[in-house]
C-alpha cells in the first residue's frame, strides 16, 4: 500500500511527513519506524493490514476510565514504532520481527461487533505507524456505528492527525515526561509534538493521558507539579493515569515504589479532578465526583456506574465528563 504524507527529495530519496522525525529515506531503506519503505521512489506501508496481536479487553485496560466504563473492545495491533523507549513494554512487536496475519475487513467488522464489543482499540504497537490502514478501517467502523480508540504515543504531525481525528472516538495518549531531555535520552523523540497532539486531540475527541512513573527519571515533585499544571491548563477534567514502571526491554532500573506513585498522585490531584494509579493491585481507582466526592463508578472486578444519571452526579447534580 502506498503511503500518504510523503514527498520526493533528491537522488530518489523520500521525505516522510507522517511524524516529527520527517525521515529522509533512501531507495530500498525504511524510516525509523521500520515499516515505511522507499521502494522505487514510492513510500510503501509494509505493515498495511498486518496484525500481530488481537484480543478482547475491558476498555479500562487501554486505559480509558471515562469512556464506556466496563465495556469490552476488540484490541488489535501491528508492528513498528516511531519512538524507541528504553522501557518499552511491547518491544517484541515495536522493534522486533514478529509473525503477522491478515484479517479481512469483513472479519474485522464481525470481530469488533461481537461479544458486546463497542468497536476497535488500535494498540500494542504505535497505531499511527499503521496510518493508512487505521484511516480506512476507522471509516468502516464509523459507518456501522462502532467506536474507534487509539492508544498512542502522540508523536504525529499535525496534518495527518487532523485528517484522522474525525473518525477517532477516544484516545489514550502517553505523556511520558515533562522534559525534552527525557524524551531525547530515553525515548529518542521530543516533548513538544506530543503536547501539540494532546491540545489538538482534546478539541475533537475524548482524551485520557498516561504517564509511566519511573523513579528518579520523571518522578520528582517539580515534574509532577509541572505535569498536573500543564494538563489543567488545557482541562482539569482530563483523566490522568499514573502507571507503575517495571523493568523491561533496555531499562533495568528497580520497579517504582508504591509511595512514589502515591506522592505523584497527591501532587497532580492538586490540579486535576481525576488521577488514577495503574499497574498496582488493590488501589482505589473508583471514580468520584470532584464536587461532592460521591462515588460515580465502582471499579472492583468490573466497572459499574452507580452515581450518574442523565450525565450528572446523583448527589449534587454536577455534570460529569464520562461517556457511557
């Protein structure tokens, strides 16, 4: 499949304009993502329609806590990524060769509407690296009343993002840190494009954010203050998920301590109405009304709406930012 968003350069090279790397790709080579190849002067998507993993998950695993709580969704992923995070949890499909399969459009449609699924979550690897495929399939899903969800690093240029957003119903975007130094050293990217993606996406779709807390790297009080304040300047109702780091891929630092996560939550909660802890068993991840603290959603074995009626808190009447 020929890619969108590229231009021809000198000596039969190609400039890919999908993401902020803007790779200059020589004939026969691939970009940083490993899935967009210069083939005879055309940019080809090597992973178009290629699936490495699929499963039915509760929407909370994306994680999305304010978007159809408790509902299952078909999750699919391909391979390739335009960042190279030292702590990558899915490095086998992001940075290694894996077996792939093709699933027909009709079968994808059937799978995404079976078992109570509300649609498709594009996840596991970086979904924007399957840009052309997701653009096509998301239109099909939308025509059949199904939902499209992206779990993404947010490292995409504005033009492609704007073209895709009308078909995306929700996004969980990784905001990996609040310093460009962290992005450059650990993720091989930069912070500003991700921030721009978040600001643009919030204008068009439901957005939740995830930050993996790595003790000693992005966990300082100052950075948590900056994180909470920056998000609140966009919208204090944006849910933030603070996830516990475990050693993975190239990063062998000890796992983040519980008290570090709780300190991060306490700080960001000064600015944000909804902060959740991820990858930790037994924490209170119920959703509460920010005005009266009425419990809106129970999250134990499954999610259950208990304090919302007509999109308002049943106790104080405050409008809640939850799609259900």
